[in-house]
């Protein structure tokens, strides 16, 4: 069993040492420990393991699909989100399957406690409470860490998942306080150590909105936002019957900022940390502060805000979309200007936080440092924002550290295989200027990367690396067989223009039948779902809801899916053309100087990766292809 250990219990050498216990640190630690590697998580405060310092929810557009992918690979986040949710919602259900995504409102206190129990019950995982001061490196290889009290912990690999805790400071108005999120200690030593090792750091900023006492809000002035009344869950292994029932789900509410809110913000703009000149870091473009929104979108009369419950155990509501770094007295005025908040009392003031992150261009696609062998990075420290992005990277860093120790090739997911593949490829190929957030628009093959088919895409990898056990893999194969069997059945069932069938079609606004039609062909009509076919054909033993949805999408969108697969396989040919690691870009004649500089810095592994680097144009790629062919012939590669 894993447990919190004392200094005397530290082992002489670990296989994997994880710095941090946030969403990335949890996944990295569990991934290593679950494949039987001796793992230690070093974090500053046990009670902060699994903490949600910002929004009390998991999932949302694109992010919800990341969570499904984490589950398909054998990660933890989906199961914990299912076990501790207050509301379940399928977003964009009226739109196409490429943009549908699940989001759950989480009980943030319960979620953190659940994660704490998971890590303490995990075999092969020690937890040690301390701050890391420096990395130990010898001859370009990681050897372990030195703690603030001088204690050395030796490890064959180290995964840095420090989130927003490196040299961080909290900003409100014109004041700043050296601190991590929620008043936790910040870490200066590790920042300094990374700099001394030649790892480039960048300065970023993020923020959080005020929390307001729930019983001081008049919710009647907001629009009620309920969950989705369907059997939904994040994890493929969770039985939807074990989820919170629809009638017990906690509602959210939608309100809008007012002209008064905007006037207050404009009047006090020079008091915001963001606009007073004390901010060094670059803030998130896709999750801006409310003052940033009002400056950038000055023509908009109001902005939407969601009121989300934090936990059943505390009387606090989170105002989603109202992040700010205004001083407390201005926050009071801003909050009171919102509908239903006239008499509201603030429980916690909003703040911005500025912190060090690493330049992700210094990482290989495996998330290993290009400079130091055995040193991996995952999560917000790589320049991302969001719990889901962090967990996905933590899981991949954990998987790749374990493959590195076994002398195996890393697991690098392609852009047509997973949002995780898009996320990591974007980070290590394009870098970041502001905290990176996963968006559906970033994925060119989003019709292939759907909520429903995450297992189909990724479970084989989870199984191969040892995180998916045989019984779960066998269940998955049985599920595939069930869907295929039902697909064959629909190819044989013929529906005729009987009165009962045409009456049903009229009810669902679908044209009447004049001739017989195969059930599968009728299902291609946009308004006809698998459940409609079950009713019209009186099918016995129909598929459960989730499998029925998978078949629905498969049949309806097959033409589009096939087209996307064809396009992806064309690009895949470029993924198979590897660039020799010994190549010198200085020696390639006619390469544009910007392309030469970028290629030299990023050192892409394949031609496809090279083509995605900004500043490398198609002409450069053609020159590179010709050169590589000659180079390989010369070196017999």
C-alpha cells in the first residue's frame, strides 16, 4: 500500500520521483506505480493533493474528450469526477458529434479527498511532504532531487509537475504577495535550479474569480441551468446507474454582467494588476479576466457568467467568467452590480497569479527534456491552463518515464488519434506565448476524436503499457462485438410502410415510407436515432444507451468519418518520414534562415512535425525532403 512516509522511510533509490500532487502529479504517480515501478510523490501539502484552486468542474468543450482519453489509457481523473459530481451535462448535444463533450460540476472538497485516498491506497507509491529545492544532474542525466532541508532523494527519473507554484506571486490591485494558489508556499529554489541547468523559463499569468456565500445570492434573477437527464458518465467503467441521479443533481445558473459592472471596471481599470503595470506574465487568451474582456470586446454590452456550486459542505458559489485582479474594494462594487448579487457577501476575493513555466519547445514529444535524460515535465509548468490538460500530460509523462526505464520507445499519440496528441504536439512544436487551453478548433481531425470513441482509439495503448488490465480489455472487445452484431442486424431488418411505422415517423417529423427500407438506411436520416429504430422494429435486447449512441454516430456520419480517415492517412505518410537526429540544418543549402533557426531549436522527429512549425514553409519542407533522402543514402539509414 502507498502511504505518507517519514524521512527515515525514504528508499535508497526510486524508479520515478514526481514533484507535485496536483492533477498532473497524481496521474504521473499513479501511472508509474500501477506498472510496478517504485514511485515517490514529493509535494508541499497533503491536503492540496487533487485540489481545485479554480473552477469546481471537470470537462467541457474539448476538455471533456481529454478526460475520456485519460480514462481509455488507464488514468484516474474520469473515475474521480464520476464519484464526486454534483451535476452531469452533455454539452452541444444538438450539434454534430465532433463537438459534443461531457462536463461535470464537482464537489471540490470531496474530489480532493477522493484523490487523496486513491494515492494513499496505491501500491508502490510513497508520498513525502516537502518542497524540492534543486535537481541533481550528472553528465546530462537526472539523478534525483535535493529538498529544502538538504535531504537528497535519488531516482532514475524525475517528473516535474509543479503547476503554478514556481516563483509565483498573488496579485490584487497594485499589491503582490509571494505565494502559490490558495495561500500555499511558492517554490523559488526549483526555478533557480532549472535556470542553472539551462532550461528556458517563461513567465505566465492566470486568475480566479471571487467566491460568494451562496445564501446571500438571489438566484431567481438568474436562468436555471440543469444537467442532462441521460445515463452519462466520464469513465467507460462507471455504471451510469452509480452516478448521482438526475433529481439529486445541483443546479447551476446563468446571469450576465450589467452596464453598471462595465462602468465600474472602466473607471477603476488603472487599479487592476493587469493594467497597472505590475504584471510580468502573459495571461490566458481563451480564459481572460473580466477587465480584459471589457477592454478587448468593448462593443459587447454584457458577458455571460455561470454560477457554480463549490461543494455541498461549504456555502460558496463560484462565478465562472468573472476572474479579476482588482483590489478587494472594487471587487465588492463589481459583485454587487450583478443581478441577484445586490446583497451578496464575498467569501474569497479573486486574484491573479503569476508564475514561472518552462518553454515547452525544450521538450521532446515524449515530454522528456531535450537537455537532461530522464527528466520529464507535465501540466501547467509546460505552459498550459486547466485541470484536464494537466492530467493528460501527467499521465503521458508517467507512461513515458516508465517506458524510458524499460528501454522501450515512448508513446507518442498522433494528431488523428487523440486530443492528447494535438495538445502535446502543439506544445513541443509551436510553443506557447500565453497559457494553452485545449479547443476543438485546434484539432484538424476532430470528427475522428470524439467523446464516444475514445476507447476505440486508445485502449490498445493503455493495454500495451500495462495500465489497462486484461479483464477491462476483454470487456471492451465484447462491447465492440455487440455493436458489430447490432450493425449486422440493422442491415437485415426491413421496415415497411405500415400505419404504425408511418404514424411514428409523423410524430418525429420524418417523411412517411412509401416502400420498404432497411433499418440501417432509415437510421441515416438526421432525425431518426437508434432508439427510434428500436421502437419501430420492436427490437429485442437493444444496445444500452451509450453503445446505441456509438452505433448511431457510426452509421450517420460514416461518409464524413471515412473522408477524415483518408485525409489523416495522407498526412500520416509524412509522419513516417523520420529526420535523422544527427542532421545539421546549417549544412542544408537554400533553407530560409528562419526555417533553419526554428528547425535547429525544435529538432522535429518527422517531416510532418517539421511542417507544423510556424516559420517553416512548404518550400523549406521540399528542400528538407530532398536533402534527407540523399543524407539517408549516404549514411545507409
